[in-house]
C-alpha cells in the first residue's frame, strides 16, 4: 500500500467542504506553522523534503523559495499555477475539485514562509466549475479567519484571489502567467531577471504548481526527512500520476516517487484497452520525448525517467496501443503547439506552422520522401532557440517520434497511407 | 456607439476594479464578465473596457484576441467545444466530431442557422480521464458515445 498524501481525502463525502477538511485534521498545520515555526524553519523542512516542482520542471521547491530577496521594501507575491494545460495532465483538477482546502492551507504556509501577504491562484479559464468550487472554499476559509487579517491571532495577514485565464497554454509558463495577471498578452519574459527577484508587478514572486503547494501541509506535519524518505534520492514524496489513452481505467493515481511505470499501467490503470499490446508511452505530458514499449521498464522519478531519455514532466502518462498510427498521433501534438505558440520567437512561430503543413501533407497522401528529414531538421532548429520552453516542447515530440518510429513516417510519406491502420 | 450595461454587469465591474486595482490587471476579468453577459467581445465592448482601465481600445483588442476563450464574433446559444488533442483523439475524437457535425449539419467553426449551436475544436481540456470530452458553455461532458451525445444535445433547449 502506497502512502497517500494528496488523495487521502478523495473518497470522503463532501471532501471539498471546510468542515469535513477540518474534521480530518485540516488547517492544524497552518496553525502550527504560523504559531510555532519561524519562516526559516519551514524553509529548512521544505529543503530537506526534496520536494521538486510538480508542474513539470522538477526544480527544488525549497531552493526556489530561498531565492526571494529579503528587505527589498517591496511586497512579495505567491502565484499558484493552476493553468494545467499540458495535454494529458488532469491531476490538479482532482485537487481543486476534491480537496481545495489542502491547497489553501498550503498557500497559507507558503505565503507565510516567503513573506507574502497577497497570493493569487491562476486557474485556466476552461476550469470554470473548478474555479467556482475554489472560490467557495476561499470564502469558507475567510469566514473561519484562516485568510484575511490576523490569522490564528498571530497578526499575520493574507489575501487570496483567483485570476482566471482564458485559453492560452503558454500562460502555464511562469513568466507568461505573470504577464497574464498583469492584464497583458501571455508572452514569456526573458530570464534573468527571475521572478523571485522581479516577478508580479516587478516585485519578488514565487510561482508554484498546485500539487507542489498541496504537499506543504504534510511536510510541516511530518517533517522534511519523512517526506524525503518516501522516494529515491533527490526525489522526495509521492506524485500524482494522471494516466490516459489506451488503458482500461484512466485516472489519477498517487504513488511514491520511483513507482514502476509498467505497474502503473498494468495494475493501477487496468492494462491496455481491448487486450492489445503496448506500443508507446509519453511519460510526462505531451511535451516530453516518447518511449517505445521496450523502453518502459522504468521507475517514475525525475532522475530515472531522465536517464531513460525522457522526462517525468507533470506525471501525465499517455498510453498508446499497437493500433496507434504515430504519424497521426504526432500531427495532433504539432497542431497543438502551432495553436499555442505565442508568436514571440520566430523559430517557434514559423517552425510549428511549417511542421504542421508538412505532417498534414503526409497524412493527406501528398507526402514526399524528404518530408521526414525536413520535419526533423525544423524541430532541431526550434530546439533551444526560443525565449521559453514551448519551443523545446514542440520540438521534443517531433524529434523523438521520428527517432523511434522513423519507418512509420517514411512508409506514410512514400506509400501515402498509414502503416498500422 | 455605446453599449447598454445592466445593473448586474455594473456591479461586477466595480467588484473587479476593487479586487484587482493594479495597472491593467482588470482586463481579463472584465473580458470574462462582458462575455458572460453579452456572449462575445464586440468592438464596443473593447472600447468600454479600454475606458474603464484607461488604455487604448487596440490594446484591449490585442489582449482579447490573444486568448482563445474570448469570442470576437457572436456564437450560438450553446458553444460546443470538442477536444481534439492527443488523448481524446486516441479515444475516438474523429468519430465523435463527425457524428456531431452530421447531427447538427454544420462544420467546425460554424453556427446552426437557428443560432442554437456553434461547434469548435479545442485543445486539451484537462479531462483526459474521461476522453473523449467536450465542453458546452461552462459544463464538461466526458466518456462520450453517440448515444450520450444524442442525449446531451437533445436535452438542451
């Protein structure tokens, strides 16, 4: 039995309501943190926990917090990234729906630690029912005095606001998210300066993913060392894995870091649909390199997946059976990145459109033999040449799909039809 | 030409201005509020928001057209948005969208002649555990089959 941190309340009736959350020990850690711990002590526990950013980049959370400069005279902001738009990713939605108070408690502790009196949750515009639920939870927390002035009688003040996005994947990139809250087009900023120093309204800002923040109350409760002990070295805690595609039981499954990928697919998610064979897996959301079935005997933690040539990303596991046409599958992803490119950097803006034209041409039966190489080299030309990681995110699937399934792409281009359909 | 602003919308505008007092931050919440009330973001709406925030109308236009959720033209009473991304495609997007097209007699990007339905293809909605998925106005519908689509669309008045 795996340890459950983030999903421990999921089965409880009305788990999203504050009374239910409090009956199960909720807000005790925020009280403990504010009353009994200094911000430095909490930071130390988070550093010890080896918690790494759950949005996809896997950056050590404690280290990120420690970059916030002290005594600049400016306010400090916390922005919670709930833009969750990476295809295949739906884990944060489950937290928003079933345990919004765990998130809010995490926000209180985090804000106190970094010295913020104002926090924002940036939620993707499509998550409308979830935004309503979250707003209700925030209002409950205000009523109980967990938000607002003088929280737990400590004199500490925190305001929490929801800011709704409006259908732009790029706003999940942290600096684009800040631009969006500032009422601008979501175009990523050049770094440095990093948001820790110059963030929202030019003030020091920490941006963390929903799942990352939801881990914080448990780290305060059980200590950083306990959390770190759950996963392999440098990969603390549990992770929500969102499994989708050709499996019998798509869903969110929580396991300790380092959980075997094949066990997740075959046991948790009930195996491949219709008893078919596994063909490939994208292990961390649509942006990360694809793995062939024979490469899937790996453990799910940041370092192990990296060693296998891909990335853990957001923990979104997209499963494809032997019946999947990889050319058509890739066309979906290219279409997405073309749609979502903000247009700021030429390689990404032009490259994604060019790749889409070529792959659509192949699918329409008008492919040329050299198309596969052209696709590959356009992707190589985008990789590493853009302000933000969206360029790399568009390039990595193309490069990895072609590297691993080149025969299928060439077959389609030459024979004007899919090899598997 | 100016637009008529209802009492409800006027109240919302004040709330937004108080909640997000800094710089241009009210723009996105205002765009949402106007679209909720009026269905789409017209040139007049852009001018109105520009006046409220103190920016040029073209600035509001730049922002509103950057974000795909803001409609710059009227849409049907029910805006059907079908996810065409990887997971929904793996689980039958092609068949699902063809079925809806045929049932409503419109293509993607079109509105039925009675103004009831607009059909769009959108990117991942974050509901991959229920693929194939569509969103109609604010509501999500997952695990779609032909029968389920009939049931949902036929129940909308």
